[in-house]
C-alpha cells in the first residue's frame, strides 16, 4: 500500500461530511448514542493521542458549529476507522489515508472524497457552496469579480443561450465536480477577466492561478469535459507552502496515481528562482509521463520531513516516491543536478532510500530495538526465532502490550535462539513485501528456518509464549527455558 496524504496527520481517524440539500442524512452510530449536543456527530468514539488529531478535531468542531446554524443544515460526522467494528465501513469507502473526508449526498447514494481546504473557515465556505446551484450565472463584471477568485480554479461556460445540449452537459459536469471546483456560466464573454472576450460560445474557459492562467475547451462530451478540467487544473509544479490556497493542489498532488517527485528547500534561499526555473523545465518534460512534481518550502514541510525521515540539513533535496512505496533521495541538490538525477531515476540507476533510526549502540533491554537498517540482520539473517512488534509511540494498545512483551522477553532471556524485538514503525520504513502492517501493534514471528507468520492471538504473556513455542525451530536443547516455564 503506497502511503498517500497520511503525513497530513498520521492518526487513524476519518471524517464524513454529510451534505444534503433535500434531506438531513445521518449515519446511525454503532452504539446508538444520539450525541445531539456535539456539533460533530461522533459515530464511534476514539481518543485522539496525537496533537495533530486534536487540532483536526477542534477544526471540525468549529466548522460544524457554524454549519449547524446553516439552512438547510449541513451535518459533520466522524468515524474512527481504526476501531475493529468500523473496519468494514472504512474498507467500503476505500479509505487509505487519515483523516479522509468524504461528502455524502442523497442519503449516501452519492459519495465523493472531499478535497477542499482543511481549516474551519475553508470547510464552512466550501460546504455552503455545496447546497446551492452547482454553477452560478455571471451577469455583470461585478458578478465575475465576486465569483472568480484569482487564487483558485474557476470553470466558466460561455453560451449564446442557457439551454441546449452543451449547456446541459456543462451543468452535469458542474454538478459532478462541484465539490472540487467552482463553476459559473455566462451569456457574455466580455464580463470575464481573461481570454478572448468576443467569444460567444459554446466554450468552456478554465481560470487557474498558475502556468498559462486560463485555457479554453470546446468538446462538450461530459467525459471529455471532465478529463479537460482534471488535467488543466494540475500545475506543472505544485507549490507546497503555508498559503492555505495551495492546500487543495497539494492534496490533489498526493492523490494522483503518478510517481511523485518532491523538491524541498528554504523558500528564503537566494537559489529559489534558479531551482524554480530548472525544476519547471524538468517537470514540463515529464508531464504526462508518469511523474508529478512538487516544490515545497522547508518551513511548511515539517510533517513531510518526519514522514519521509528527512533532515533539515539535507536541503535543498529532491525525493521521489513511486507507486511501489520505494523512495529515492538526492540531498544537497543543485539546480543543475535536477534533470540528470531524474534521468538516473527513470533509467533505473538509483538505489532506493529507506527511512531508519540509527542502529542503537547499546541494546541490552530484554526487548531488543530493531531499526530499518538492522531489520535484515536481526530478523532475516540471524538464524534465530524472532518475534517482532511494529509499534507507534503514540499508540495506546502498544503501551498496554509493552510490559507484557517485556515479560515474554525476560522468560526467553536464557534462550539464545529466541529474540523478542520491537520496531518504531513511525520512524522506520517497513519492507512491505514481507510485512503487512495496517495498524499498531502488529506482531510478526519469523522462525529460525525462515517461516514468517503474523501473530493475531491474545495479547497475553501466555498466548504469545505458547505461539512462539509452537512455531519456533528448536536447534539446541532448551532445558533452562523449560524449567522457567
Ligand atoms: C477518552 O477520553 C474521555 C474524556 O477524557 C474519557 O471519558 C474516556 O474514558 C477516554 N477513553 C479511553 C479509551 O481512554
Ligand atoms: C453531451 O454529453 C453526452 C454524454 O457524454 C454526449 O453523448 C453528447 O454528444 C454531448 N453533447 C454535445 C453537444 O457534445
Ligand atoms: C530559511 O532561511 C531564512 C533566511 O536565511 C532563515 O531565517 C530561516 O530560519 C530558514 N528556515 C528554516 C526552516 O530553516
């Protein structure tokens, strides 16, 4: 599974935004609780152990409290996707990253991923727009000024009459994509801020805050229109900075199916312009060839740095993540290196980069610390029986398991053939071809002869010890351990 936007917030929570102009839709809670006082309807309860999670929670609360006074009402709801009882729900919605926001209409018949802003005001403004007509008529220069935000994508249909097949297809398009883009239509091209003004349609003109600033299109097949809007609204280089206007494009960048090239530097650097122009040329060259490009400001990218295991002193750097979850890194990049490095990548000449904590110099606790760089040696090449826990520092179930795992390790301390180990999965990359880690803690056992099994029994000392004894390969007499057990 390729991680997507999960560094926005690495908590296992997703939210549902329920929008309906006709009926008020509420998904019933697992536990049947009404929760009518809360503005965000809690469908299943989870405590937020991460600061980021708390932050998101507050945002939704604030947005929900404003929206609760809206007429017709817009309901915000959330579901804890990490809870076993909700797993099926999350799978049904194909949730891969957290938090994921979905928009549900018409009693849940129409489902779309929310790709709008993630701050309270942004969510409110965005959702208010969802309950009116999908496309607004532009009748004056003033209307155009009010509707067309020069920081956003805006799609206008210019028509000679507001009827006919072209107009209907445009309306279908607007309805379909309204949660991702703003739409308008007009009978007078002269009212628009950019482009040929004498045009009287039918034509679709897309305004964008980057690259060529506007682009026209005349094929009114619904599918062709949709493809046009999706493609024309992707910048050649997506900017990732602190400006909230950039966030829809960043989300879109991480959701696209291409390999992702990300160049990070300090935007205060005097080299910014040199990087911009070289990178833009390279990005243009690879557009439509399976690589998307992002340029990120160090100041805004701390979450990404943590997620990818990067260090501030490596900038300017470029990292590529492909769809197999492999990463390739070039630290201390110079503008003139970009094109040649990308060529090395496409030629398959680069070695993947993996995130790892340093191998600990002292490792004498009963439960051994394994990091990405020592995983191969300890787990696969040691010839021992190894029980390995994948954990996250913030995960409550992991904290509960820690003393139990300690006891298990102590009970095997005199048994040289059994190693109990743990790996912090938030700071180390996991080889996804061997391990399928969907939540924490995840326990794997590798026998001395190389049999790899996932442990999903009870998280008790007895359960785990039994499992190890049943599945281990006995290579030497085990008298001392038997005595202890
Ligand atoms: C989560 O927090 C709430 C409120 O602080 C508390 O009532 C509840 O017991 C907590 N739940 C867990 C599982 O710790
Ligand atoms: C409108 O869209 C439909 C469905 O894509 C298509 O069959 C039809 O030809 C379109 N009409 C025009 C005028 O392009
Ligand atoms: C970026 O560069 C500026 C100016 O040199 C500096 O003040 C700032 O601390 C740098 N930002 C980071 C995150 O290193």
